[in-house]
């Protein structure tokens, strides 16, 4: 074996050094060219295994290594390679390495005197994979974010990369922490890693899910990332500034604040189950504020005002809070007859009760009962009983009928109830309980009017005549009734025995009149004169005259006053009074003597006149004694009547 073969064997025996380079990057292959001792470098040659020819050479013969001539095989590296002798050790630098550059390289250094030096390198070219992509569970390519998802859902993501030499690893990181590095090789040169992130929670909001594909440490991993977006239910909700109590019919503003919803919550307001619309709101990040303007009514006392914050994207993701409102108001009062009573079937002698239904906040302090606007006090002896919110009337009479109300007071005010018209049915009674005197001349037909009071109206009447010798029922055809409140009997006295008393009874559904209406029938004539005339309230020019009436002669009467001056037969003026003999005279002259005459008048004529004479009105400045002096006397005045027709 010659020396050259021995050298080749020695070179092969030296193990090749492993060097990796990334496709498209540069790689440096070191080669020590420092000669031993004082020797010099003749040649530096680079070979690639499988080729018998150098692929790069440095010719230093006859010159310094730094001045040596360089050559690079165009079919291999060409201009991509350069040998750097300025570094130690020197190195062959190859730019933009390609997959075809992979192989075993040898650097041979020839010296002038010393043995040749040889270094071998196994160059591996790393081809990075393509940038990975992230797919959702439906295979859709995600870009930047994933979701939004609801809390509790499972998140399923697939990281896919293609290519790479050697085969890359694919792993998942969440917020920079590796959570899954188990990947699988799919068909062809596709590699995938499927991540299942179970039951996402609120803490996963904005988590960054990163997929990395890497087959070398020489470069940064290829990665893709998505941000997890969640649909979140509100976390907090509060009603602020809750006044209490609220005054009915007054406007209030109340604020509700909610936080934690994603996206921002929508706030709605409810009173009971009814939504309230008069609101305004604003969003500040994930905080939502809403202001409600509302006017509570008396019906709202004890109801709940509810503020609901709801995620706008998913029905049912809501949070709510309620506020029970206390509304104060004056009493609300309603009066009704006892629920067990029939308002159309109350009769004299029945026991009845009224119920005053009250709703008040704060509670009532006083309840008052009114009958025809007169306070009705508790009085056991009068059978008037107050019991809580009820009024009991025992053995009612017709006087118990009328308008009832109840009045209730609390600190917010007083309220008077509705009017309740209370009806008491009773048997007929006389409208006038006195014996009525009726005058009639013999042969004169008169109408005797029997007026009664009853509820319901009378359905029938009966009349009787009574004198000292007999009692006679009057025939029905001789009398008639009208409106159920009166009966008119036509009666004609002929003889002395036809004068006496007439009695009238009425009957209705309740019963028959107990005490009849009685009319004393007398022979009719002129009325009797008035009596006991008195002058009062005298001044210098006015006076009031009041007399007592006498018997009206059995016929309606009125009264007449005539005023005369002294010695005059013609009255200055006259005054008529219909109800009673009362007269007022004014604008009378002073220092004049007057005479006054008072008559009672009916259809049969005038009564005798009552004369008040020698009446003088004095000036107040001249008066030292009584205002006037008068002398009263009863005069028939027949002669004056013959002379004047009046007196």
C-alpha cells in the first residue's frame, strides 16, 4: 500500500462532524489552515462526497494565504460560496443554502513540508415547515380570534402545518404554556395537532391559543395564534339610590349598574311583570348604567322594581335584582252596604251595617262616619255602633235613610268616601201629623187632600167619615190617588150631620198606615182676625210687625197690612204676607202719625181688621224717650168699609 492510499484511509477513518443549516440561510464550514511550525499553505481544497473534483479551491502557492486565488465550482456553490481566511479558524461560508447542498464535505489543506490536513463535515439542510394554520371544529380557518363561545362549551382547535425537513413537531401553548405536544402525521406531508379545551370558563377570556410547528432550534418556530372570545353573563348588578318611602304620584329617578357582561349588557326595567320604558343608559367598558324615571301610584305599594342586565347575544344570560317599594298615599276609601244585605229590601226595624273599606299607607289614624254630612257618633242607647271599619245601625227608621259617607285620615291626608244613598222602606205615615181643619159651605164640593210619606209609594187608600152618631166608609169612586203620595177626596156637605171628621189610610208593600190622617170638616167662612200683634226692631224709619194667625175659616188664608196716615181713608200702601202675618215697613217719614190695619183673608172674604194707631216715628236726634207710642184696639170698622170699600 503506497503512501497516498494510506492517507485516504486515515482521512476516512476520521468521523465527519455534523453541521445543520436552514434552507435559505448561510452556513459556515470551519477549516483550520494554520500551518504547523514555519510551514506554509500551498492549497486548500473542498470536496463533496460523490464527486472526484474539488468544488472550491484556494491556491496559495508562491504567495501568502491572504493573497491566494479563490475558485468556486459554478455547478455547485458558484458565487454563493466564499472562503474567509480572516477568521480563526478559516471558514467556507455558503449563502442561501439549498436542499441540494446537503451532503458530506471535506476540507483538505496541503502544506509545503508537512502532512496534508483533512476535515470532514456532514451538512444537513433543514427545511422549515409552512406556517401553521388553526381550524375550528367545523374545519374553518381562524384568523386572529376564536368564538365567541359560551361558558361551559368545549373548545376544539386543530393546528395544521405542511412540509418541513426533517418532519416538524406541532404543539399547542395557552398563554405561553405548553398544554399539548402530541401530534400525528396526516396524509402526505401534513401534520396536525388537535386540541380539546373542555368547558371554557370566565377565566379563559382573552386567552391566547398558540400553535407552534418546529423542526430546528436554529430558527424561531413557525406559529399561529387566536384569541379566545367569550359570551359572558353579567357578574354584578345593583340598584343605587333607593329612596324610601316613595310618595304616590311623584316622579323619581333611580339608577341600576351592572358589570361583567361581554359584550356589554342591555338593562331593562320592570314593575311587577310590566316593562318600564322611560329609561336612559350608557356603556363604559363592560359596565352598563341605566337610569329609570317613574311615577309610583297607590297600586304600586309593595310591588317590586326589577333591574335586569342581559347579554344581548344570548337569551337567558341575565342577572337581575329587585327592590320592594314602599309607596305612601292618602287613604283610598270605598263605602258599601254590608255584603250580606240587599239594599232594596231594607225595612224599618231591620238591623243593618256599612263597611268602610280602607287602603292606606301609612295606616289610618282616624275614621269618621257621616250621615247627611253630620258626624255620626258611637251611641249604644241610640243603637249606633262603631266596630272597627263597620257601622252598625240597629232597628233603623225612616229617619235613618239618607246619604252616608266615611272619612279616613292618615299622615298623608284625609279622604272622604263615595256617597252611599241608603234607603229604608216603611209603611205610609201622614206628611202632617196634625189634625187638619177643612172648611166647606153647605152644598159646596171641596177637595180634601190626604198627603202621605212612604217607601215604596202607596198602592191603595181608604177613607172614612165619622160624626157623633156614625162612621161611614167612603166609596172608592169618590176619591183618587196620584203618584202614590196623595189621595184626593171630593166631599160635599149637605146637612149639619155631614160635618165631622174624615180619616185617610194608605197601604204599600211594607204595610198599612197605623195612624190615619185626620181632617176636621167644619162649616167654612171668613177667617178670624189675627191676634197679639207686636211691633219690634223699630228705627227712625222702619219697623217689623208680627202677629199670631187666627182660624182660617176652613180655607187657605193670607194676610194683608194697610198703612194710613192720620185722618186719611185711603191707604198709603199695603203689604201682603202668605205664610204668616209678618210684615216689614221701611222708608217711613218721621213726625207723622200712622195707622196700620192687619187682615186675614181667604176665599170667603176678610177677617175683622186689627188696628194699630197713633204710631209716630221720631228723628233720632230729637228723640228723648221711646221711639214711638201706639195704641192698639180691636175695631170692626164696618162703617169705614161701607165708605171706602176697604175700611
